[in-house]
């Protein structure tokens, strides 16, 4: 069975917890990406910040562009190892309703698997479809 190390993106842009929100937004724009991992000095994964985090936790809560990204990042993370199978990664992404899964090896961020990575891999196309369906499902409102 194929592992995520075969399909993960390894050209990762990341920021530190002290990076200003405006700088993170500029990196997202320049790289045309919607999420950036937040790492410590040894590239250990501390959090993730998405474009949605910048809006909902940042600007909508009166944070300024000079605010530190640690104020708006998600720190409740789900991650996998390079040996995680594509199917396991897809299941994790569906269960936790995430579109990007950080890949960590011995405490260091080494890659990210996105729904796009799953979709490009022909054999994981079904897994990507399942993950997207679960991620996109809206909870019932009562």
C-alpha cells in the first residue's frame, strides 16, 4: 500500500509563531496557498494557520497585521508520519475535517499532504473523494 511520503509536498513554506499576520498573508498570496505550518527553531510543528484563521480569528476579532500569528493559529493539530498509508491519511483528514495533513518525522515537519495530493494520485482518487465529502459535510443545526 502506498505511503504519504510518495505523494506529499516537501517544498514547504513555513513561519514562526512570532511572524506577523500580515507577513503570513503575503506568503500565502505569493505562493498561492491557503495554509502555512507554524514551526519552532528546529522545524518542529507548533501549529497551522489558514486563510480562514486570518479572517475569523484575526481580522474579525480586531487583530491587526502586526499581530503575531500565534494569536490566530490552530494549535490542536492532527499529523501523520511519512509511513502513514494514503488510505489512513485520507481517513484522518475526513474524520478531523481537514484539507491539509502535516507530515512529521522525529518531531520535524517534513511534508504536507493536501486533498490535491490525494486527488492527483490515481489510486487515491476515491480516498480523496471520500475525504472531501466528509470535510465538506455540514453539521446539522438544531
